C-alpha cells in the first residue's frame, strides 16, 4: 500500500473538500514547502484519537509550525525521512518549548 493510498478509497475522497490524489499531493507539497522555507525543522507525530486520525506537526527553529493529517505513523516517518528531518513521537518527547513560545507571541501580537 502506498503513502496516502487509503485516501483514494475512503469516504474522504468524495468529500467536497477534495481527497484522494489531490489531497495527497497538496499535503506533501505543503509540508515540503514549509520545510524548504524554514530552518531547523523537526517532525512530531501525533497518534490517532477517537476524533482525529494520525497527524504530523512540523516545527521550525523559530517555533512556527504546521500540522497535516497523514495515514499513519509509518507514513509520517517516511515523509520526515524524505524531507531529511528528524521525527519524534509526541507522546514520548512532547512539543518543543519554542512552539509554545511562538503560539504565545501569536496570541499577544496577531498579524
């Protein structure tokens, strides 16, 4: 089974927001662009919950971050390897303090 291949067979593929190959391409393009335009990126894999599927958060050295859904932990780690960035299990490592600091700055000074 290929990376994100489950999306083309799921109910998400027919959703109005798009899905399938388009969602896969958009997700990969977004993450790739984020990593290319930010230094010191690290990936944090968030496990699925009852309400959300597995997600991947990429945090830059500035603390700026982005989050996208991924099929599973293996797919997230494969993407991190493809982008040449380290990947961590957020349940084991937690989120980096720079991410919390960046969030706090954004709350105080919205753009």
